C-alpha cells in the first residue's frame, strides 16, 4: 500500500456527477452522491468502457456500452452483463483536496 494520493479538488465533483482521474496506471472516478464522495475504478468490468461517459442516477452508474449497472458506494454489480464488481478505494478530504488510498 502506498498511502493517500491527492487526485482532485472537491469542487471539481459537484453532487450528482462523476469526475475521471488517472493515477499512474489506475483509471478512477470520483463520484458525488448527495454530497458524499466515493472512489472506484472507472472502467467497466465487462468491457473496456469508461463509466464516466455513462449515466449516474443516485448511487447507480450505468455503463454506456452494454448497460451494466454498478452501485458506486460499494462497487456491487446491479445487473448484467457485468458479473465482477468495481474496485472501490478509501477516500478522504483534507480541506478542499480529495485523496484516495492505494
């Protein structure tokens, strides 16, 4: 484990949005659900689709390619064709900066 790495500013992720970030080889998204931030992988586990180009409703993101759905608060798959959950990451705020643990 590396520790916490700054990935963005909280203001870049207004409520109801997804913000893509790259940290080295990791392609993540920071998601704001009702004012609470979550960090997950942003590539669908079914195919190579960027979930930040999909649709977010409440805590559920829908993949733009084959419509798999994931709960961003837990990474859990909500419907196929995906069967593997998204990896989630611990996140913390320091002032207005968002940090993700690796």
